[in-house]
C-alpha cells in the first residue's frame, strides 16, 4: 500500500510546524506517536520524515532516533583560527588537548615543514569543540626550534595562532589547504561521539610566516554531519563558462533558527 502523495506533503508541512517548537538537537516524537498525533499511517509519516532528513531539517542517529538538525553557517577557508571563527558566530569554542609529543620529523614531515628528517617536531593532537559539541580532531606539527617552551596548558583555552603571535612574534603570512572526503575509524568516532565509518572531511593545512619558513602542518578531521563544502564560481577568462574558485567555503553547523 502506497502513501497518498498529497497527504504525504501535508504531513511534511505539519511536521515542519511541530519543529518550530523544538530546540535544535531535540529528539522528535517516534514514528508511531507522530502517526497517532497526526491521524495518518506510519507509511505516510515515514515518507514525510525521509523528505525532511533529505532536505536537512532532521537528522537520524543510528540506534538513537531522529532529531532536529543543526543549521549550517559559512566558515571561510582561511588561515584564521577555529577559535576566532566560532566566536564570530556567537559560539563558545574550546579545545581538549589529547596528546603532546616531541618526535623526529622523518621523511614525510621534513618535506612538509622544510626541515631535516632528524629535526624535532612538536606534535599536538586536539579535540575542537563549539558549545561543548565535538566538531573536529586536529593534529598539529611545528618545528620544535621555532616554538621553544611551548606552553601546553594555554592551548586548551587560547588559539594556537594567538600563542604564536604573542609569545613568539610569529604571524601567519600564507598557507595552502587541501580537502578530501574520508570516513572515521573506531578511535576517531569514539572521540567525536559519532558512529564508526561516519563521513568526514580530511583537511591538510600548511602555513608559513613572512620569510617563507613553514610554521605549521595540520591534519584536521571535521565531522561530515556538521560541515559542508561549497564554492563560489566566477566567469572563466575566455567567457565560455564558470571557473573555480572565486571563493571556497567550509560551512560549519552551529545553533541558529531553522529556515
């Protein structure tokens, strides 16, 4: 038995009305409860909810239920800090330092940081949160000789770029970033409180100071259900289409009214 298309659209609109009274991240009533409340079949409710999930109003969490989705705001892909980006959106950013180590650069890191393989590197692994919600895991590598006596305790309450600027007078002048899709492993999923195998963005960022020396190589893993990648296009030079990019944007999901 198939759901009446017209009825399904009406139920979708009625569920949308119900969402206006719920907080972001709140669970919606179960399928059976919605069916009883709206006086329609569970098939019709399921189809309406499927549409709302697809359109980004709701999100399903494995083994938990269906929730009002967080909306998304644009976060420019610049070398600005996570802390500054979240504060601009009225969120409370925080960091949890997972590990700190001094390690030999080795071949891969020496190539990325422009140092010798035997040189030491400071490796910081941090969980980044906004309003106490885990959003990303960042692993930062910096040449140890550029940041002697790096104050680990400050990195849980201050931006790394603030520390580099104020303590070492090192200011970011340029950077490159790559982004690719990936899936979270067991450890990453446990840290981010999401199911194993969840979609995520893998971001690799390299930044340099004004004299060209590389100060940082960061590998960031960003939750796929909280970020979306978009790009603004511009006319191609020969006028036969659009070219990438006028601006690339990674959008972060934060608390704001449903639209």
